[in-house]
C-alpha cells in the first residue's frame, strides 16, 4: 500500500464518521419520531465507523512505515 492510497482510505473513513455524526446531530435537533427511531442506531453506527477508522489509520501507518 502506498501513501496516496492510504490517505484516500483514511479520508473516506473520516468522512463516513463525519456524515453519520452530522445526521445524528440533526436527529437530536429535529426530535420527535425521527429521533426516537434513529438516535441509537446512528450512535451504534458511529461507534462502529470510528473503530473501523482507527483500524484503517493504524494499518496505513503500519504498512507505509510512517
């Protein structure tokens, strides 16, 4: 894996976490039925994506020798 590919993978992972975080914040802002049905699902998805992002970041650092 080269550094450019690693940067792209890290960028995609961080962007995915950011998107889910933004939807979660919107869910809290909107409230009502939407928040009741989606808040926990979005929180769990965010935690899983954060874990995946950390694994990707560590793998990129390991394989690029940085």
